[in-house]
């Protein structure tokens, strides 16, 4: 019974019947689980059930009744600009690298679940 991790009377009877049989086996399995302190303490019918919260009443939303707005960022993006200049038979390139910080404003229409993002 303890090797099977306290399975309960019916499961104990079924498991033992896989290998052995004897008259009154079901009664012996039931008595064994009734006398076991661990089984009687942890029996599911002895547990107190938790209370239930009332169901949330959903309200029908019209578009733009409820908006969720969030500001995301900042993100740093490295940009390289190339400028070309031409003189008499020569073409020259000038590279300039800058780091740009970007923020994004997000808005979600909760009625339609439609997202909008404005950088």
C-alpha cells in the first residue's frame, strides 16, 4: 500500500489483482486504506473547497470607448549616412554615423483589438 503511494481502495485492489488473487481481496484493500492515517487525512472528500468568485459581467464596448495607450522605448539605432560630392573627374564619399533614439507610442482600441503604433 505504501509502495504504491497510497492509491485508495479501488486502485489498490485492481493493482494487486494484476499479480495475485484471493477471496475477500477488495474488502482487505478497503480496510487497509480506511486504517491508514495518511490516506484518511489526504482524502479528497475531506478537503475544504475554496470559494468561487462571481463571474465577471462583460460589458459591450463601442469602438473607442476604451483605449490602452503605452509609450515604448527608447531604442537606439545606429544610422550611417553617405554623402556624395563630385568635383572635376573625382567623386568623393563622406560617411557620417549617428545614433538615433526612437520612442513609439502604442494605442489599442479594446473593442476591436486594433493596434496602432506611431514612432
